[in-house]
DNA sequence: GCCAACGTTGGC
DNA sequence: GCCAACGTTGGC
C-alpha cells in the first residue's frame, strides 16, 4: 500500500483539528502534480500530516485515506477562497479526498530533524524551494520517519 | 512553443 | 516581513 505526505497550514487545518473531527475532506489542492498524486490514493493508504508555514514546520501525525478522489466542491463554491472561476459542475479539474485521523505525534517531528536524517535525503520535502503539497513517500522513508518519532 | 512577468509557497 | 524558488499565465 502506498504512503504519502500532505501539507497543511495548521492555522487553516491542523492534526488537532483532524483528531477532534475524526474525518475530514482534504480539499483546496490547486497544483496539477499534487492533484495527480491525490488521484492515485487508495482507500486505506496512510499519509504523514505535515504542518507548513508555521512556527515549527514538520510532521505532526498520521492520517489515512477514507475516500478516494472525487471532484473538489470548493472549486465551485463562490464563497470559498479555493474557488476556481474556470471550474464548472460538468468540468471540474480539481480533486479532493476524504481522510481519517490515525495518530498525533507527541511532538512535531521538525523539518530540521528530517533534513538531518540521511535516509530521507531523497525526499522532495527536505529540498530547498520545494512547494509540492502532496507527495509519495517510499516504504523505507516511511519506516525511517516512524523510527524518529 | 518560448520565455518574461506575475502570483504563491513556505522557510527563516 | 523578507525573499528565493517555483508553477502558471499570456504575449508574441
């Protein structure tokens, strides 16, 4: 089963929010490469929940895919900041998935620590300038990160 | 199809 | 708040 990493700004949606809710829609992805990864996700896949653009960026926990990709309703919602004027009901280019809470780490596994781990050197996440918000994680990377908790 | 300009991401 | 890096847009 594939593994993933997804970024969210905790001010918008955090692992604590997901823990409280249990499940949530993961929407608002507006990058084609990230969207294509969303579409590859299978029910039951697990992902690292990454907090970005905050005081302590890093992996804050784990979630799982509860529902595979479907058209992202926020693209059609005039009140949503993720609205895409080019999207229509018949032709919506964007996808969302539903996710479920799995685990919250005792403390955030910081980007600084991830960067310092040789086993993770291949991850796009630790490379300067990387902006991909949804990315695959190899099984060896997944295990290395779990061991760092 | 090239590429400059622009807007956004995200660490610091 | 700054700014480097990147993806997207649009003129040509």
